[in-house]
C-alpha cells in the first residue's frame, strides 16, 4: 500500500533550500574590459646611436668643409677633422661589433645586389626604384671608404709628416672633393627615391621609425650608447675650444685701434 502523503522534509534540507540563491536573483558581475594594446608608431629601422653618428658625422664634415680655406678658422677646421675621424673610428667598431642591422658586412651584401640588378636589366626588367636604393647604399659605403684617407692625409699635412705637407694637402683636398661629391650624390638619390616611393625616406634618420607593418629591424634602440656618443663629441669640442681659445685669439687680425696703439 502506497502512502498518499509525501514524507516531511528534514529541517536541514529546508534551511539549505532557503539559503541557496536563485540564478534570477543573483546579480551578474560585469566582465573586465580588456586593456587596449598600445599602438605602434611604425617599425624601428634605425637605432639611436646610428642616428646620432649620422648627424654628427654630417655636421662635422660640413663644418670642416666650410672652414677649409680660411686661415682664421683653421683651428676649427682641424678640430672638426679630428671629430670626423673619431666618429669614423666609432662607426667601424660598431660595424664590426654592433648588432646585425649596423654591420658593415650587411651593407656590403646590400650593395652586392647591383650585379643582380644589371642581370635583370639585361633581360628587360629595369627597376628604377631598386637601382636608386642601391645607389643610396653605395654612396654611403664609398663615403666611409673615402673618409679614411681624407682624415689620414689631413693629419699628415697638419703634422708636416716627412716634409710632405704640400703633397698631403693636395691629397687631402682631392679626397675632400670626392667626399663632397658622394654626399651630394647621396642626397640627390635619396630625394629621387623618396619621390619614386612617395615616402619621405629621410624621416627614419630623425625618428628612427618607418610606417607600415612588420617586425622591427633594430631590436633595441640603444639610447644609452647614443647619449655617450653625443656627450663625448660635445665634450671633445668643448675641451678643444678651451685649450685652443688663447691661441685662436692671438691669431685674430688686429683691429684699427690696436694698430694705432702699436704705431
């Protein structure tokens, strides 16, 4: 015989049933919003010490060029020549020991692409933008090659090495003119390549970055090394100015009042 009345529930089960919240009455916690990813400002192509070297190298050469023919500014010319040579030595060391994107071997492999370009051109594939890019790289490589005898001949003329100061000055002037021709060629080719690609290709030498997707060519910015290069260059110029200032003042042409007093 079945019992028509349900057995009474134990007290503990009633208590648990009343205490358990229902899904309808439980407020749902808002899911945390994901943090927005920081936007990249382009690919890092040129690190900070390379940019610092580029501008210091260019400014020292330009200053030495402008003061080359002036006896009054000869001390400035020599000082900037020493700085130019020190920066060249730094670039050679960085090109041998630095990260992959600044290695001199990589620069040589890029320029070696000229052979492939000429073979493709012989088959009718005349790629002007690629030729211009190769020309930009070649002008930089040749400028580094010319810079070495430029500095050495200038130093030999300064110290009157073996009494050949006149010959060394002629040689120094030849390499200076060759370096200036390469600088001008580099600038013209860079402007032409910017027009062909419709992009300002000089900006990466200022910001270090270029637009577009892809990995960074420079894995680290090496800002600390750029600071050291700039401080060493400015310190050298300041020290030279302090040491050579008395001699520079004594070499200035006498004023009219000084000539009257001497008379």
